[in-house]
C-alpha cells in the first residue's frame, strides 16, 4: 500500500495547524515558506533580545541607579522591525487578524465563498504592503546615503538604515506571500467540490 500523498498548502488540515506549511507543490511556495519561517525566527529572537534589554534597563534603573542609554529608542525601532519580520509568515499561515468565527460559519455553507473572501483579503494585503514598500524604499536609500542615525550625538547613536531595510525586506516578502496565498485561494475556487 503506497504512503498517503503529502498534503498540499491548500488543504484544510494545513490551514488549521498554525505552522508555516511546506508548500511542496510549488517551488515559489517552498522558497516563500522557508524565507518567511527564517524571518519569523529572527523576529522571535528579536522579541527575546528586546525583553532582556528592557528587563536589564528596569533592573539597572531601579536597583543600581544606572539606566541603559537608548533602550526606548531601540525598542521603538525594534517593534516595527519585528512586525515586518513576522508578517510574511502570518500571511502564509492565514493568521492575520480576522473574524475566524464568521469565516468558519461561512465555510460550512460555502467553501468557495470563503476562498473568494480570502483571495480578496490577500490581494488587499498585497496592495497595502506594496504601498508600504513604495513609501519605504526612498527612505531606506536616503538613510543609507546620509548615514542617518537616531539617539543623542556624542552620547549614544545607532544608524537607521538596518531598521528601514527590514521594513523594505519584510514588505517585499509580505507582498509575495499575499500574492501567493491569493493564488492558492483562487485555485480553491476552481477546484471541484
């Protein structure tokens, strides 16, 4: 008896798991899934590092009267970077903010209607992230060319371009992930019931 076929990325089982699917049925999906998983892992590590930094600042400030300089600036920039590192995986996992209770009810009545809604949602996400990319690219170039920094000169500074590069890279992968998910959902509409 042959082994059961590997599930594809558009099966309900994978839609429910919460893990980035392998997307083995398409090379583009496999690459996107791997890149999104790596970006999400970096984002998770950044969350841990930011937590350690904030706790160290609180301990230093309250118990040693020695706050860590620049924590609030680093935290402000890092939170945005974390979002853009993790949003492609959220798109591929169908985990962006949504009313799941409503989608599940509609899916029981008409799976194709949900696939249409999901594809439109993903196309809207692709447009939004393309606009973010369009707005962020000139700022990345400007910050690179001018060596833009934040902080207090002579006390503590850090360049801004790595944070802007994460925004541009994350938005780029998010656009590709949203377009990929839209194509998967559009295939579900045309699939036999």
